[in-house]
């Protein structure tokens, strides 16, 4: 490669380094940092964020991206060099569109909105959060106006989390899910009462939870060489590099942490499986939030809520909690952790009703953005959709519209990626099964190597070299399709309830 690419590569490597340092500072803040360090850390994060952004949007990067065009023409589309140039050009052009003042205003608004949201939620008083919600959506509209006129304004926000995805495509997925899952939810309502899940409330002492969760993660492929797991308040996964994967979890007496830990493992495994030559480039990460979520949901649900998984691991879980699970066997445990039942809180929802929680948020966000719904009317609209989609009456705003922090944090367009993750996880699973037909027997032996290897070879190694659309096409051989997810959920419900 010529010298222009080499110069560009060296500059992008520094930007990649800065992003990793930001991520480690964030991880430290949520796991290790003493509370008193918060103001200093906020300054440090703001400074490093600004430097990273200035480097990416610098005239120098712009000049190199122009000068590299000649070399680029001779490159193979699949090569690391061509991919890195494409991705850098896209990141650069997108970042340059938004004036630094608007960027700061968005950050500042979120900094004020988050504590207001917490207070509103504590006192179940929507009016405390209302002015912040108005401001958040006003700024989102300004943000949208920075870009060329899209098909729909929401496309611009979606693109931050799922590059290239259109609102119309996501709407089509939700239309299928609502049509197929709505009747299923109504049908299973009468059976849910017959499944006893009361033992899932514990108590589960932390030490025994940690030991069990490590047994599962070790079998999955967690190694001390490249991974850590630490306690936090709201679990997440982050990474300081391909060989530096940091999971977080929490241990509450009334919930089994292993499901959240398996979820975060899926995120971590994706980052760990990126091809080593992509380290210190802009393409050495997972490709989008939706595809990332497909990996976490796969390990949490398709593996971690499966019958073969619990046939293997339930005896060990019962040894960890002999009193709590004395009268439970593997089959009744499997049924309990898969119980389908409409509920108020998204993060506690089962695999079927979860998508309805997301449909509701996706629809309200679009209405708020195009001003067909006033922020003041959101609680009423929320409650009406909860009644329509899930037959649930919302008792108060704390457990209704104020249950999630996303809008307070300025994350609009993020919610749909959860459902995209569910949909894509089933597509990938179906494709993987064609190559690993004995996956159930393997899971029952706690042998996850074939699954891990398949995912690395077909998806993880690619990093961000291709767009999410191209990546999905390469992995499953087709476009986004809710069919496999619907079929999986229907089969599971049929099996659980004998429908
Ligand atoms: Zn996740």
C-alpha cells in the first residue's frame, strides 16, 4: 500500500486507541471508581471525548480521505484497507455534519435530564421530567436537520445505532410481530397461571450465584487471560481491546444473575472474536447495536433458556441453592424461566411479550419526533398502548412511561435495536444449525466450542468491515426476516403449553 493509506492508517489507529481509553474510563466509573471522583472524571471524559471527535473530524483526515481515492480504486472491496477507508469516510462525513455547539447542547441536556428523570420516577411525577423530554426531542429535530432530507426523519436517529437501516423496514418487522404474536399472547394467557415460577424469587445469596455463573461462563469460553467480570448497578459489557473483555453483573437476592451474565457474555464474545488484524483500526468492533444484541440474546435465550442447557446445568444450580430449589426439577425450572406472561416492566419481560414493549416505544418515539404527539400526552398514549398490546393496566408513571432511562439519556432510535437483535439472533441460529446439526446434544454436554467457532468465523471476525446489511447478507444469505424469530417463539409456546 502507498504512503497516503499508511498515513491515514496511523491516524485512525490513534483515534481507535482514544476510543478504547474512553471505554476503559467509563468501565472504571461504573465498577471501581470511588463516588468522590465523579466531578473530575466527568471533566476527563469530556476532554477525551472532545479530542477524539476533533481528531476524527480534522482537516487532515479529510485531506487524506481525498488523496487516498486513487489507491482505493485498486483495492479489493473485502480487504481491510478498503473497508477501513469506507468506514472512516462514513464516520468522518457523519461527524462533520453536526456542529460542535449542538453536540455539546445534546450532552448538556442529557446531563440535566437524567437526574430529573430519576427524581420524577422516585416521586412518580411526570411533570418533573416533562420539560426535559420536550428539550430532548427539540434537539433531536435539530440534529435531524443537519443531514440530507431522509425518507422519514426517524431514519437519521436509527442510523446512529443501526447504520443504513430505514424506519420503514423496522416498521414492517413490527407489523409482522404484532400480527403474529398478539394472538399468541392472548392464547397463552390462560395457561401461564399453571406454571409455577415462584421459586425464581430466591433468595439467592451472592457468593453461590457468583460460583454458579462462573461455572457457566467458563464452559462458554470465558478465560482469565482475556476476560474479567465485576459488579455494577446496571450490567453492561465493554472492552479495552480484542483481548481485554470486561463483563459486569449484579447480584440481587431476588433474581438469578446468570441470565444477565450470559447476555453480557454474548456481547463480549462478539468483541473478542473480531479478527486480530483489525485491532487499532476503526473497523475492529461489532458492526451495529442490533447485530450486537443478536449475540447477547443468542447466549441468553437460544442457549441459556433452552431445555438442553438446563438438563446439563440444573443439577449444579440446585446444589448451589438446595433449599430454594428442593422441590424443583430441570423440566419445571425450564418451564418457569420461559413463562410467557404480559407484564409491566420491559426488562423483566419474557421473549414473546418483550417485542410488544419495544413496538410501543418505537411508535411513540416517531410520533414525538414528528410532533403528532405532544410530550405532555405521552403517559396517556403509553398507557393506551400497554392496554392494547399487552392487556396491562399501568398503575403509575414510575412503572409506565418513566421506567427506562433512554429518552433522558438522549437515546432516541435505540429501542428498536433490541427487537432487531431478537429477530437476527433467530436468523443466525437457523443458519448455524445447518452447519452444526447436533447443537442440542452439544449444549447438553456443555460443549459450546462448535457454536463459538461458527460465530467467530461467520460473523465476529468481520468486525465493522461491512455495513450491517452486508454483514447480515454474508452471515445468513439474505435480508432481515422476522420469520425465524416468530417460528421459534411459536414452537416454544407450543412446547410449553401443548398448544
Ligand atoms: Zn445487550
